[in-house]
C-alpha cells in the first residue's frame, strides 16, 4: 500500500487543523525542491510557522514536521529553519502527537497513519508504530502531558509547548 499523500486529502482540512497551532501551509510546485525539508525528496519542510508541502508529500510527513513545531519550545520555534534539533524524548512526543492529530484529518486516522509510518520506515523497538503507541509509548505520552500538549486521556489541548 502506498502512503497517503497531500494530493489525496482535502488540504483545507489540513490547514484548518494546523491553523489551531498557528501553522500555515505553503504549497510548492511539483517540480520544485521543498524549502525547509530535512530529508529532501517529497518530505515536508518547516521554516518558523510555515509548513512546506508538495502534492506528493506524505500526509504523515506533513504532520511530523508540524508536530516538531508544536512540541518545541518558543525559542527554538522562533529560529526554526529545516532542522528541528529535538532530543530523543521530544522526537517520541512528536511521533505520538502526529498519531493523535491523524484522527482530525478526514480520510486519514490512526489505522492509516500506523500503516504509513511502518511503510515509510519509522522504526520502533516492538516492531510497529501501532504496537509502540499501544504498548511502549507511555514515556512519550507523559512527555506530552508534562509539556501541556495533551491530557491524561490523550485529548489534545490545542496549544503549543511553552517551555
């Protein structure tokens, strides 16, 4: 199964979701390099509060870069250009948060993001993103709770990390 791309969703739904975090989507022409992309190719790019995508950008990539913005502190957010530079705990929080956000995009959701993350090559100790999320991600959940991004019931608090 190919991963879901931005061409296959309603970008207005993604923009509405990301606007809650003061993020703006910038669409890049198909034959252009994506500004702020750490991995290049079709991967999303991030510069300050601008998320750069092409139609071939995987939706999970757009969410992942957005979650870096959401999960970093204000100082790093103001200087963000391509490299999110987060630590191990933040990276786990980013992965967890993108799974939660997936349910807010019609036609995506957790089952699809699990498949797409595994297909794309995310690696987790227990072998899959679903097993990690359900059985091994308590530290990521706690990190998000401690930074005021979700509550203990996995409900998004629709805010950016402040410290």
